[in-house]
C-alpha cells in the first residue's frame, strides 16, 4: 500500500467515525440512556440546544479539515432537522390551538394535528435538500425505477436480480402481516369498537400516507443522499437504519423490540431507495404498515385504554 493510499484509508475511516459519532450523539440514544439507565429526564428544549451545539462544532471541524468537507452537507442537514423539530415540537405545538388539538381524545383531531407538525419538518428538510442537492431526483424524491433489479439479500432469501416490482408487494404483505400479528397479540380489540372506528378510515389512510412520506423523506432519503458519497453505500444504509431504529424506542412497539424492528425496516426500505433511486417502494411498504398501526390507534381513541 502506498503512502497516499494509506492516507486516503485513514481519512476515510476518520470521516466514517465522525459521521457515526455525530449521528448517534444527536439521535435519541443519549436520552434513552439517561432516562432508562440513570433515571434522568432531559427536557426536549435542552437536548435540542446541546445537539445544535455539537453539530455546530462538527460543522466547524468539517469545514476546517479539508478531507472531512464532504460531510458538511450531512452535518448541515442534521442541524436543519434538529432546528425544524425544535420549531415544530417545542414552539408550534405549544400554541393554544395546537395544544387543544393535540390533547383532544378523538383520533380525527389529534392525529391530523400531529401529522401537520411532522409535515412542517419534512417541508423544511425538502427546502434544505433543494439547496444542498438541487434536483429532487438527487435526494430520491421521485418514484424511481419500480422494476429495478435487487442485489442479493441472503438473510431474506432474495436472489440477485429479483425485481423490486415483484419483491415490493410481497414485502408489504409480509411486513404488514407481521405487524398485524404483533398488534393482535398486544391486544385484540372488541368487534364493537372496530365497527365504531370504521368512520375513521379516511383519516387513518390520510395520516398513514402522510406519516410514511414524512418519515421516509426526513429520516432516510435525506441522509442517504448526503452520506452515500462520503461514507459509501454500506455505512450510509446502516447509519440511516440505526437513526431510524433508535428513534422508535418509545414508539409502537416499545423498547428494544421496536428498535430492532425499525432498524430492519429502515435498512430494507433505505436499500430500496438506493437500488431504485426513488421513494415509491419505501413509501408503499411503510404506508400499509402504518395503516394497521393507525387503525389500532383510532380504535383505542374511542375508549381510552381500549
């Protein structure tokens, strides 16, 4: 190995290490550790300030150290995300109208209000991506090649060259089916509540579509687009899956099970973006899973705790 090659390898590893460190430090991981292990609760506003300070430092290092400059768009995008989430979930959601909507027991009120906040974050991220990446196709905001060939996935038994147009619908059915089984085991709702929740179906479908779009754009397509070049596809995919998985620790399902499930889903859907160069299959699979989750939330909203 030549001296230049050794230097490139060292710099590459340094960039990857910095990217991982920054990602994990501003993810939900520190808050989970402090709360679950040490019993210490960090206010969201405080965590946002600390995250912004860490990202400002990382940005300065990336700008000053030439070999790390390819990470600048990634750090900027993380900083935009932290700022956007602070604005939506610390400022806007405290406005009187939003407080009233978000605390309303009806699914038809609180869920659209929550999704509007998430859509606000997504809109800000898309604006930042248009500045950083230019055309929407450069950050996967297009359907993509729906019949693109897949690379082999041994643990799923997927052969080299399998088309996403074949695998995508199967993945949607399998993942949604697994989610349904999990939800039923957690608590099968009475038939009368299911009937009473039927009028919520249009809201369920709308919120599922919005949530799938928001999460796929904000937490996967955005970061894949700025990490693929600097750290390579493999690390970019695992980083996006890790961030997405950790972010679901307090989601449905709760805890490490939720993290593992969200990590696997994030990895698979992120891979669909890289191989099809578009958003469609990631959104499609995520949408049908969210339909089931939101349907159960709608049923539960009819009778608190039901």
